[in-house]
């Protein structure tokens, strides 16, 4: 499964020119690490929005990504308790969020 192989996932995102991507934070951290090791592929990403869901986001871990992608993409944290089965709130992650360790869950 490509989503469990960060190197293959990065290549797929580039090849397919994916612009909207939804992923758990832990899987994204792995992708972020691989992207840092492959700057040539990293520069070819066309992501416009990354949506995080499924587990708590640690925004400070996004700082390397934000540093290397200052002009894109939007990073969005979605939150929904298991009982709702859907996301119940939305928060676009900004530079100030990456300075803290709180997982900002946004507003309804």
C-alpha cells in the first residue's frame, strides 16, 4: 500500500500532480521526512491543501515543512470525536501554531 511507504507516496503525489491531500498526522510526518531527503521531488509537489484528521496534530512538527513550503500548501486540521464519525471543526494551521505544542482544533 503506497500510503504506508512514504517514498512511494511522495513519488505518486508528484506523478499524479495531487493538489488536495488528506492524511493522518503521523503518516504525514513520515512523508515530510522523506520529502526533506528528496528535495528534487519535494520541489515538484503541487499540493494546494493538506487536510489532517484521524489523530491529534502536533503542529510544532510541521515547522520544517512550513519552512520549505512557505508559499503553499494550506495546512488544515480537522477534528471530530469518534462518536460524530465526521469532522466537527476546522482550523487552518498558521506559523504561530507551529510555535506551540497544542493541537488547535478550530471552530465548528
